[in-house]
C-alpha cells in the first residue's frame, strides 16, 4: 500500500514508520522541517520512503499529496503547545482533510484518547473527540483507535511517572491519583496501528485499545518504583486543586506547564476500555504494565530511545523562523566571543561539544548552570530537566536542557543552540571548530531596556564561565561525566 504518515517526526510517528516500512509499504511522510527528520535511520528504505515538508496550521505551505494514496495516518495534536490548543487541533484536522481531497485515499486511521462519552470530558479529551468528528466529515472511512496512557521510553506520561518515582521518596498525592486508567505499551499501540490496516472490516469503526490491566495512577507510580527496586511512600492530600496540581507536576517533572495542565485536567476522567471488540480483528500479545516499564527502561539504558515527546518544536518556545535562518543575527545584539587553540585532537573536541548537557553536564561552573535551570523552572521556563535524547548524538530540532539544537553539522564542526529558557530577549550559543581553533560565541538580542539590564547583570558570570568553558572544550572536556 501507499500510505501517508503525518506527524512523522513525532513520538508515535517515528515508532510507526519503521513498522510500516518493514511490512513492505510505501510511505510518504509529512514533517514540518525535513532537517529534523533522521533520514540516515531510514536510508535502507530507498524509494519506498518520501519525505515532504508542510505545516498543517499553514495550509499554504502544504504540497500536493500523492494522488495514489491508499490510506493516511493522522497522528497530529497540539496538547503541549499552550494557548487555544483545541482551535489549533480543529484547524489542523481540517487542513488535513482538505489536502486529501485531491487524492484517491480510501481510509484514514486516527489515534485518539480513550473516553466515556456519557461523562463530562476534560478540554483535552473533548478536543480529541471533536477531531474525530472533523475527520469523519471528510467522507473517507475512518478507523479510530482510542488509547489511555501510553507506556514507552520517551512518552510524556512515562517520563512524568519516571520523574516522580525516581526523585521523590515521599509523594504528595492529589485526588486524581486514584482515577482509573488502562495503560498500554507503545509496542502494542504500534501493533494495533499496523494491524487494523490489514483488516478492511475495521474501516468506519471506533475501537478502544488498552493493556491487560486496569490501574490507578498511583498504581503506575508504585509499579514503576517496584520495577526499579525503589521504596516510595504516598501522602494523600485533599486540597490540591487542578491548578495547584499542574504547578506541582510542572515543578517536579520535566513536563511543560501547558502539558501538565492538560494532563491533570484529563486525569479527572477514567480512561478504561468499555469493549474489547478490537481483539476480534487484531489480537497481539499484550504487555502488562510492569513488563512495559521494564522494556522502556531497557531502551533508556541502551540509549535506544528513537523519539521523545519534547523533541517536537511545539514543546518549547522556538520560533520555526529561526530554524530557517540558520545564521545568528548580527545587528542589535550583544555578544561574548571566545577563540582558543585546540589542545586536544579535533575529534576529541567535537566529542566534547556533542556531549554537552544532560547527564554529562557543562564543562564550567556546573553550579551556575543548575542554578539558572532552577530559576527558569520557578518562572515558568523549561529548566534543565529535559536533558537530551542521546548522551553523545545531536540532530537539528533536539532538545538539550533549556536549549534547542538548530544546527548540528559535525563534519563542518558547527553546533548552534537556541535558548528556550525564559529571557527578556533571544539567545544563541554557537560552537565552531575552525582549523586548530575553537570559536565559541554567545549572542543575545535584548527586548528593550529589561533585556539590556539582564545582560549586564549576568555579565560577571559570563566573564568567569565562558572563557573556562571554551578552554575545557578545546581540551576535549576531559572531566566530563560519562
């Protein structure tokens, strides 16, 4: 079959794509930025994979879809972007169905949220249900798979559970921790998404998908702790409102506040399968929750996490225009430039640069980086808790602590980062290995007087930090933690 895959750079998309290619399908993958797509990982697919660029929130950027499509996967959402995400999701779905009108697509496959339509829904689940309606209005037969919590390395829900269970020996538990859900392993989600494709009788139908257990959110935390051999205590409190719960989740985990708020609102709704009719068509062996956690942790330990929720550009504040610009602004900016001779082989220096952040840390004044991360979290920024996708690999679009990777060109010895911390301006940090010299440039474009005041307030720290960091990187950052 010839398949269209939207959200191909997303958490589910990057897991589904290899399964579709392994099954022998031809895939047209739609991404917002081709440079963020890990093309090398799919080089063996050859002509069976075509990658096209387009933003469904800007229909004018969408190219014409291939006319000979057999089916299309709709895997787009805006939950973590903040603002009116429901309006964004509706507009995205309409752009998608409009773009399919010029094709022979005979089927749409959609992964939505598990809901009970007889009960009041959270804004997030209500939006997911509304998107189903928009897709049905296209007239193309729609297959809907509704899932609860997805358990897998890199998923938002798994990383939140992981953050809480790893960091907090005593956990304050709002009332929503007793809400029931039916978690499902990412492996089984992919099984269902690929399995229904080969079952034409599932067209035009909606199915609940879930794992073999119905659990409380508290059970998820306890189950994770048990797999890790951790002892955790739970302190129930009746007074945490949804807003306070959102702030608690935001401050304790690596999630963004808009995503934390959307998740907390949804946690008031039970997400439990009400029928298992899908098993009459597709019946993969289902992984129990603790088994799914164990497999996810194995991937983390082996640095084999292919996708993560925070790698999407809308998980941060990066304006996509900066990705296109590639060059740092040169006018109206304040800069700190360090040029130091290499005292280690070029490849060792590049290894050090490509290993910045995350668990490896930063090569100078680690306490200052940690303090800046804590301040950023307190004022609503991303902080350092996002870490990085891989300990020594970077690609454009990756999150790296409170930075976003714009350029990662190892062959030319160039790494450019854009700051997603809360700032009264925009900031870039660029590294270039030029011959036998490392050039490190910090650039800040202030927003008005407050921006300039901020720059000069932190200048004493820059005088200490940036020279030391450049020298250690030029020496291969031998002290970095492996």
